[in-house]
C-alpha cells in the first residue's frame, strides 16, 4: 500500500460526509420535479470526491 496523505483522518471523514450528502440529494431528486439545482450540487460533490480519491492509493475507498 502506498503512503497515506498527512491528514488522512480528515480526508476520510470528508469522503464519508460527502458520500452521505450525495445519497441524500439523490433521494430528494427522486421526489422532486426540478432536478437542475440538485444535479449541479450532486455533480459538485462528485468532483470533490474525485479529488479526494486521487490523493489515496488505488481502491482505498
């Protein structure tokens, strides 16, 4: 396994929090008529997850 970033616990917590928020938004999206705002928020959160994933070794999350 490769080296972990210096602030590993913080990134791990951020990853879990963002993942949970995406799940909440997707559930709201199923119930909502206007999905454009929710789609943009989900996309923004997914981009942040990708940034975090790039910091860690493959298949870490």
